C-alpha cells in the first residue's frame, strides 16, 4: 500500500492506476480471481483525470478482496496459474555465448536453384 500512497501524492491518471494494478494483480488473483478480472475491466473504462470516487471505489474493492483469507486451494490455483504468465527463464551469459557459437559453426547447406 506504500506504493499506492506514493502515487496518491502525484496526479492520479489512468496509467498510474493501471500500473498499480499490474504490480499487484497476482496478490489480488490469489485472494479473488473474479475481482482480478473485473477490476482491470473497470480501469479500462476510466478516463483522465480520475475522480476521487473512481479511486475510492477501486481501493474499496481491492481491500475487500484482500480481506478474504487464503486457503490451500487458493495457493494451488495460483501455483498452477503462474507458469502461464511468467516469461521463459533468462539464460546465463555463458549459455547465450554457447548458443551463438553453435549457430556460427553450424554448416549451412546451399539451396539448389
């Protein structure tokens, strides 16, 4: 919530609101996946400048979702969901260099005309 308060000191625009949600959507999804789907839809309908009512409504929904205690099935659901959204692992510099070296040494066969 510290990040939210930092944003509150600057002019709140839709992009800041969307960035906040993107940074915290996994936490929200763990508590209530339906809200995690509904809140971005409501953010997409907002226009600048944001009204205090729109911000208050989002925060109320966000806080209400966080009040829901997490269960074992919530943890399992999130662990099965994470691989679908996490990018491929970053390879080491050494591995990248080996891949480049292999691509350079691979024999290229000419195409017949």
